[in-house]
C-alpha cells in the first residue's frame, strides 16, 4: 500500500512538472468562428496540456463577458477570427487597448482583408501593405501555391527554440515601425514579396507599381511580431492564423521532415502568456557603507550601497527563482538628469542579488535611485526610490583643512603683527608721557 501511495505521489509530481504555468494566470478566451473552431484543435490541446483553461466564444457573441465590473475576466485572449468584420461591443480596438492596460495578454491573427484588427495594428507601429496583397514567394520550388511559404526559423532567437524546423506561413506581412516596445519574432524570406497571389507572371511588376506604395519585399517584412507594454502585458501579432492550424502542424516541409509550426506555436504562446522571459524586481535597498540601515537622507560625498533582488519565473514549477543572468544592468543616481550612472553587477555567491557602491555627488538636492532595464523580449524592470542629499551639518566639517594652511598662516601672522604693533604703539606712548612730565618739573 505504501509503495502504491509513493508511486501515485511520484506520478502526480511528475505530471505537475510537465504542465507549464503562466505567471499571469491560466484563463484563456479564444475568439473563433464556430465553422473554423475544429481547424485549430492541436493548438487547443497544447494549451490544455500546459495547464490552461480554455473558453470559446464567437466574435459576435457577447457572453462570456471579457470584463466584469471593470476587471478583466480572462488573463489571455486569442483572436483567431482574423477575417471577421463584425465583433461584439466589448471587442473593439479601443477595448483591446484597455485590456492591455489592465494586464491582459493578447494573441491576434491578421488577414489580407480589411478588418477592425487592421486599424488596431497601426496603433502598435505595424505598417500593413494594401489590402488583398498577401505574402508570396516562388522559392524554394514546391507544389504548394506561392502564398504558402516555408520560412526558416532564425538561427538565434530568444523566443523561438533553436533547431526549429521551417515554419509554414500563409497570410499578410507587415513592416515594423520604430517603436522600441516592438519585439521582432519571425521575418519573411529575402526572396518573398507582398502582391496579389492571382496576378499571373507579371505580379512582381504589378507589386512595384501598386498605388505608389512601392515594393513590399525581402526580410524587412515581418510575419510575426510581439509588443510588450510598459506595465508588462504582451501582445503577439501573426500575419496569418493558419500558422496555428492543424493543417500546417501536420504538413511536411520535405520528405520525412515535419514542419516547425507546432514548436513555433508553443514558443509563441509561452512568451505571450508570460511563461518565458519573465523577470521580477522583488526589492531594492540602499544604505551607507559599513551600515545596513536605510536612511531617508544622506550627506554629500557619502559612500552609498545600492542592492536589488531579481527573480525569474520558472514555468515548470510555477515558482519564482533568484536570477543572476543579467550582465548589463545599470543604476542611475538622478536629479532631473543622471549625476551618476554605474553598472549594477550580480553579487557572486548570492543568487538574484545585484549590488554596487558609489560616492554621492558633491551637490545637495532630491535624488532618485533609478533602475530602468529594458531589453527586447524580456520583462521590463523599473524602480525609482527618492532620497534627499544634504550638505554636512555645521559640526560635520573637519576642524582643519590641509588646503587652507595658507589662509591659516595669513590669519595668524596678521593677528601676531597686530598684537606686536599695538604693544609697540602703547609702549611708545607711555615713554613720551614720562618725558613730558620730567621737562615740566625742571
């Protein structure tokens, strides 16, 4: 009986390790047309295997509500109804932006047709080509239509797993703007371009002359991109929802080589739902050297110690673990502008601890310890702690300064000379008085 209990306990713990968890919640709302719901069954199964609770809803339905009493009802929303032109009142570009502000993560698929999601994409610095111009490519040679393209995964990527097989894509590309919050994920092949897939042999010429838009071509185009808001919420844009379909999951790239769409979908979901690349700034402390007590104010030229504790979310165990892998974090000591900018390195032998020592500037005022770590793909770490920097008290200055000896010597010599002069003057006056009295007596 004991061995059976031990076996069951081991099995349950092992199954828990196989289920990844999100640091932001496990509830997922999937917006999909009822007629296309079965097209993404493998994607649904993957989410369920990783511990997510799925709720389905048609684009025009109003139940279940996305927001209840001004609080988001779901941690994540997946929009697979890319070609739908009509959504419920709570699924509008403005409402989706508000959901992001509230911390809800979004996974959105686009379409070559003009839809409300097209106008939303421009709010995230995504520039789409003219309508009805999907991405096409005639290379490599294959039996599939030109609009069904195998795209090689990037050699090095924070989001996509290494050694991922080519990913099948069918949809619309887009160009990334200059917004620093954008996270490139997957670019189009260098030989691809956006054009009408039914335009015949002159499609490339037509693409260059389309409405003065110029040629949308090459690896400057993107087919998957992320966007991370300042509050940590994430949204991923896919140029086509077919990337997540069963058809592309099962489709071979070449003889005996499965596509990388399943692996790609898992990586995209992990990043969007905040399983991967999630950091947290647990606490910060500051104090004087040789002290451990934080103070509300420090004195100019004090030697200060600043310490930050950082952890990273581990999806396998759904726990936060100390993380010391950041190599380029900085600390700024600012008053309007940074007066000191120094490296904030990890402390050897103390996981998750970053610390630095510096000398406060010789200027009094209200200063801030500022940590502002922003790297593409990773959670942004921001911290600001205000302290006062004051000049020394009247009894806080040293009694004698070596640099002031010329002034000391000048003051002392002047005092001594004045004393000698005064004594000599007074002594001379008394002698003259005695001589005057002697002359009158005679």
